[in-house]
C-alpha cells in the first residue's frame, strides 16, 4: 500500500512535465552559452587542478568544492541507480542518461556559476550560497519581483532530500546490501527480523560502523567533509574506472551489440514474436523517465545541490568555478555511469544467452553483471564492487549532509542550534536506512529530487540571459582561454 502511494506520487513528480522542464533548461542554457560544454570542456578539465591565486573569499579550494560536490554525486546512483534504471526502463535508460548529462553539463555550469555570483559572505568570513540565494537575489534582479517563496520551497525540498532521500537511506541501504551480498548472500546468519523482513549480522554490523564513521566526520562540518572527500573521491573513482575499462577491453567485440540494444530500447523498440522488432510508446516513455530520473539522481545537474558546494570555493570569478564544477557531470555520468551501464547491458542484453535481468535487484544486478563479464569465481569482483560502493555511498552521505545543512541554515537565518539538532536527526536516518525496503527508499529519493529540480530549473531559465552575459564578459576579458 505504502509503496503504491509513493509510486503514484513519483509518477506525478517525475511525469513528462518535469522531464521536459529539466531537458528544456539544459537545452536553453546550451543555446544561450553557445555549446559551452562542448567548446570549453578541455579548459574545464584543465582548470580542476589550477591553484587559487590571491586573497579571495571562500572556505575551500575550487578542487575541494568539486570533490565535495563529487562526493555527493558519485554514489549509489552510479552503481545501484544505473542498475535500477535499466531494470525498470530497459537498456535505453542509459541513452537518456547520456542525453540528460550532455545537456546537464551546461545546467551544472550555470547553476554553480550563478551560485558564486549571488553568494553571501558573512561577517565572520563564512560563505552561504546556493540556488536559494540565486532564486531570491537573481530573480529579483532580473524581474524586479520577490521570489523568496520559491527560494524557501527549494530549501525545504533540499532538507527533505538530504534527510529522507538521496543523502541518507539510499546510501546506507546500498552499502549494507553490498556488504551482505559479499559476505552472506544466502542470508544464512540472521540477527533479527521485522515483520517478513530478516536482517543478517553483516547488514546490521555494516550499518552501525558506517553510522559511527559518518557521525565522526559530520560533526566536524564542511572543512572536515572537504578534506575527507579530497582523499576518497579520486581514489574510489580510479578503482571503479579501472574495473569499467577492464570490462570494455575484455568484451570489446560485444560493444556494438550493446549500443544497438541501448538505441533500440531508447526509442521504444522491443523484440516481439518471430524475432521481429515492435515499437511501443510506453517502452520509450519508461526508458526516458527512468533514464532522466536516475541520471539526475546520479549527476544532480538541475537539482542545484552542487551549486551549494561551489558557492564555498575560494574563487574570484564565478565563471571560473562554473567551469570546474561542470566537469562533475561529465565525470559522474559520461564516465562512471557509462562503465556501469555498459557492463550491465553486455552481461544481460547481448550475446546468444541474453536473458535480461530477471529477478535480480539493486546492487546484485551490477555485481552479477561485472562477475559475468569479467569471469572467474566472481568473489573478488564482488568484493571490489563492495569497496567501491562503500566509498561512493559514504562520501555521498557526507556531501548531502552539508547540502541539507546549508538549506536549513538559509531557512533558519543561521540558527546553528537547529543545524546541530538536524545533524543528530541525519545520523539517526543513516542508522535506520538499512531496514527500509529498496523500492520505497529509491522512490522517496526520486520524489525529493524532482521537487528540488522544479524551482531551480525555473530560476535557471529566467536567469539564462544573465548567465550568458556573465560568461561572455569573462571570456572577453580572458581571450587567451
């Protein structure tokens, strides 16, 4: 009953209007910025490691801000989210993830650049910025009208997303599922049961350890989160990309079949009796909905979350930080999610024994896919995936605590006592996450993500002219770039 209600709400929030809004936002910004994500991607990638010069406002380096953002974006969405998208929407979901990401790079650039432009520097030197200030200050500058109510809505949705969706339960649920899948896949060692659900020692112990570790970092605030992210994010990404490249190299001959399956599914073509191909609008809609929804869940372009981290960067030029930040979408979806997606499509949708995903769910889909395409007994692959997922999800827990705290700080006018209470509630939500059902957890995450995206995208469309003007001015002043 509860899952059914959530499903109906999710269908409304992530219906065609929201999908169109997000894609149109990216398209408008791509046009207004003259294809910046294609023209300046090389420059953006070079800018990642550029040191900040001079005495400028900010709390962390540009690289630190990017790693904080990546710590929140590279998470279970890359391993579990891609799997659930393909499971529900077919291989074509991966195609729509790519489309959303290519347009989303421009969206990520604009939202992060505008967040730096409209951020506030407090008397004690701390920075507070994000879509809430972009909406409040930018919309008033552009239209002359007060849109603070829209900024408040975004902040409320941001707190909900962190506490109930993408920040806590999905991540810890993914971690404990991966640990259980590696150490006790048959659920032979049950610690206790709740109703019809049983929980193994592996699940409970992993949940407690992650909760304690998260609490120790979260209490330290942004700078500690940033320091942890700068160490873990590059390390975990390298390991996962290495696994992905190994999959592609070892199965190079199946890559054309995989892309054919992805494209056919993306546009609603499905196998029918006699080996022919049939078209269904529902298949195309499912692929588009799940691909865009999971793509946004993973790279967060359009949500405005990464803009909160970007606003804290020690940078003088908003455009410079926008360039650094937009690489996050490229790294997250075009590289990391593609690795996962291709492994799953190769394993289940190519070759003479292609039989689909079947009854597999969550991390088991990705784990089985990697084990199948890499060969061997599968245990070593499962263990490596478990480690990657633990690191991915753990840093996402940290990053989203920071995002939702900043939203709460905006709502409460900087009342830090409320923020401290929220940290405790956040840690409690992490603790109970393993005992929620996978479908309910992911549906709640989808709903809160969609609700964040709506006010943010509306503002980005209205402010697209300002974003273009600011960008043109920057490159006019720096013709060498």
